[in-house]
C-alpha cells in the first residue's frame, strides 16, 4: 500500500489539517478521499510530492487527521 496526502482549502472545515490515506494506487486514494470528505478538500499528493513540498517549508502548520485505509481484496495482492 502506498501513502497519499490530501489538503483542504481555506474555506473548508479542515483547512488547518491534512488527510493521509493508504491505498494501492492514486485512483483508490482519491476514491477514498471522496468517500470520507466529499468535495470538501483541495489537493492530493504522493509521498514523494509531499516530502518535497514539506522540505520547501510548506504545510508546516498543518496537523494530521486520523489515517484512512482502503480495503484490499485477495485479487489486489495475488
């Protein structure tokens, strides 16, 4: 499973937070984000993108929400 990060816009309830989602791929991560937060979020990032952005000093004031996980089936791991 890969780690994906999502941020929220200024007008959103969670504007000072970020969401981590563990998923098999980016499509599954985005689907889970829509399941959890609907349209109330702004951008999604891979672990690599998030690491680069954080290294540049962005998002240092954001606090994480509880991690979310997508469900893997036998076919996903076989």
